[in-house]
C-alpha cells in the first residue's frame, strides 16, 4: 500500500485515486483507519536476507 516514507493518510488517498471504488476497498480503508496496532509491512525475500 505505502512504499517509502509516505504517511497512512497519503496511502489512503493513493488507494482512493488509483483503485476502483467498491466494498472491498471501503473495507480495507476502514480497517486501516480503525487499526490501533498499525499495519504490517510485507518484506520481500531480499529484505529478509539483508536483515540477518
């Protein structure tokens, strides 16, 4: 969703402009906005190897 040093609000705006509106997008945005623990960062295999 967010790559780089963008904020959650910037990421949500990007989703709204780049994705077709629908119930799944609304659900995802509401999940992000209501999350009290944040959202997970998915790291690629290369990132995992570099962190070891």
